[in-house]
């Protein structure tokens, strides 16, 4: 370890051994950390494995809310309501997405009682 290094994790909480991170910070193995993802979410001030990191000058903790914009929330709500209406009206539901993993989708999912 380099004592001037900082650990930044903005991808997945579980890729960091959080107990080892606390030990590394406590013992000065690294200079600091910045996290916006945690293995146990939501992050809490008490009774959370990362609670010891709160209030440290060398640690930045932020919520992972990259999707949380007015436009994203409007789109999420609108698309969810559209899918609900499709179900209520007996139409097959097809996920509307630009995700390349869903491009092969050719038929919707039908709900039958």
C-alpha cells in the first residue's frame, strides 16, 4: 500500500472489503477514501458496517443517485404507468429500452388470470 493513495469506489459496494478499508484508514496504509456505493445500502449513521467512516476528514461518502434527475424520474414514472395501463387493458407488455441486451425482444409479456 502507498500511504498517499486514496480509494475511490463508484461502481459496486461489494468489490471493496469494507472492514479492510476501515483498517487501512485507521492504520494509515492509505490517505483517504471516497465511496458512493456500499455493500449494505442504505448507509446509516449507526449500526452499519461503515458507520465508523462518518465524520472523518479523509473520507467522502455520498449516495449513489446518478439516475435521480427530474427528467429521469418523469420518464421512469411515465413508463411505469404506461406498462400498467397496457396490463389493465389486456395488451402485451413490452419493455421499451435501448439496452442492447433487450434488442432481440420481439413480443411482449401477457398477463392472464
